[in-house]
C-alpha cells in the first residue's frame, strides 16, 4: 500500500508519501495563502523524488478540515482532481483527528486550531484498545469559555489554538478539567499523521463517495455566495484544472512508453 497524503488546513502545507513500512518522502513549508500556487508542483516534485509514479499509488488521503477555508478548498479540490484523472480511491481525514492520531495516551486528547475572530476549533478524542482514535466530542468552534465548558476530565491539549488561548484559559479551568500540554512537535497538522489515519480508514473501506464537502464547521462566506449565485464553487473549478493537467501528464507518460 502506497499513499499520497495532503494537509493544507493551516498556513503550513504538508505533503507525504507513505507505505506500510513508514515514510517514503515528505515535504512541509510555510505556504501562507499560496496553497493554490504551491501544492500541485510540490506533489509533482515529491513523486519524482520518491520515484513513485501515480499509477503505483494505492490511494489518496486529504485533510478535510476544519481550518483555513482557502487551504482546505485547495487541498480537497486538488485530491478530487487527481482522483478523477487516475481512478484512485480518496480517503478524507478530519484535521483534528489526524492531529490526535500522534498522541499516545489513555486520557482524552483535545487538538485546537485558531479560527477567525479570535475563536478556536477543537474536538476531543480517546484512543481505543485497538489503537483507533475515537471521537468523544465532535468538531466545535467558539470562544475560550465555550472550550472550557466542554472539558469534564483531565485532558491532553495540543495545537496552535491552545498556544493562542492558553493565557486566558488557565484561569477559567476547573479542578476537574486539568489540562496537560502535549509535545510541541504535534502542534502543527502533518500529512504524515493524515496518511497514517487514512491508511487505517482505507483498510476498513472508508472511501469518500461522489458527494464530497469540506469540514468547515463554520461556513465560508465565499461558498455561500457561490451557492446563491448558482455559479461553480472554487473547489469544483480547481478540481477540474487538476483533473485536466493530471490527465494530460498521464497521457504523455503513456505515449513515451508506447502504450
């Protein structure tokens, strides 16, 4: 099994190729708002570096949010275009779940990411006896007060959302909801953890269907306006561009090989 994984839910863009034995290749960079310019060339370079042709991949895995509206759209649309051009199965992994996948503990795990207007996204997970990450509380968005009210027992917290709200939050915490801060290496979403969670989902047959939507938690105004106008959404437009470019590249490869 070889997986190409994409993580674009924050300003940090991450792409990785993994198999059952571990990481074959990975690349991360600060993308800001330039995911649309950087992502596809990064995927191309990584496939060449790893010497893994598209047709040798077993599947595609993409972080589905929540996070940056623009980043999520670019990552998802790119993977949808690759799926349409190659026929590879696509697995979607919620961003916060992929972050929780890194933490090995028996107590609840709460990843947090910054949202707009000073709020945060969060969810709470617990590791099952089989190593799976089970959702205790689904994805939320809100203030530090709302976050604190969702904690009912000692919890491990990770993510940039915790770093931004910690000074205000510590004074609000009850004794029953003591938090332990996880390792900073798990504060940034990673395509490697997205891939590992995605491989487990792919083995269980949890493949995305035709109707695929980002996990925004709160909806982007741009998406609402596109729906109202009856126009083509940014996700669909980019999906079509990636599909066209990938199909052209595959066709050139077949011509060179005489197929």
